C-alpha cells in the first residue's frame, strides 16, 4: 500500500481498503439522534459512540476511498426510506461509512471504527476535529464546535462541486457504473427503528 494512503478495515479484517488523505478531508463528530440510533441498531454503540453520544467520522470524497478485499461483505442499512445510506461490514457488524443516496453528492463520512486499525494509526492523521454537529442532542456538554469549522465546510463543499462537474463522483466504491448501490439497502422496519431510538434515548441525559 502506498504510504500516501491510510488503511481501512473492519474489526475482523475480512473487509479491507484504503483512503487517500486530501486537503479537504476533515474529522467531524456528529451527535444527532440518527447516528446514535444507527450505532444501537448495529449493536455497536459501545465501540462507536463517545461519552457524549458522538460518532467520529472523516469527511471526504468517494473517489478517495477504495476497498481491496472482502467487498462482498460490504452491506448497507438505512433508518428510513429516505435516510442516509449507512454502510457496514456484514461479517462483524463494523460501521464503515455514511453516504447520501444520490451518488452525485460524492460525500463520504468514514467511521472511525474502520480507520483506527491498528490503533496507533488512527484518525489523528487527518488533523484535529474541526466540526461538531448536532451538539444540542449530545449527552451532557460536548466540546466546542471546533476550530476552522466554516473553512472546513466550505472546502468540502467546493470539492463536492468539483467532483460533480468533473465526473469523479462516479468513481465510488459504494455505487456501480449504473448508479445503483453495490449492496441493496435494508431499511429498518418500524419495530427495529423504534427499538434503536429507544436505546439511544435511554442513554441520553
């Protein structure tokens, strides 16, 4: 693997890949109820959520992500029919990434679970946390929103526009050449969603 890339893998090691760090890739933490509910839906809350209920991701573009092994283990879940596509490893339940449903929006939020392997090669390589989202639904009082958050958002938005205009949005490991997802999204049924939301609410202050 070239030194310019950072390894990705699921907990058991079946699904592996890499991400190319870029000038617009930034660390973010989201405290929204959906991200908390998703962690509970996968039964991975303990290893996914921080003490304030936040999920750390590296915000980047799909073109910079590549899976090299175990791609058949890449699975997709969505909380609702129109919700984000939430990718995970079917082999061990490791959360991998979040993407929009429209592949032309080339954003990918890589979950820290897939990046912190080995632990000493973690998300620190992508700089400090610059964005903290949905702080109003965090448990307790989370850290401040983060330095340079406006610049970080603008840089990512510009990169997404360039990907759209330049056509690189189509080079995504999550969508095929026909624009369809590489795995059929499974939408939680009403009972599953209610259980996940209850679990997230139970753990909130």
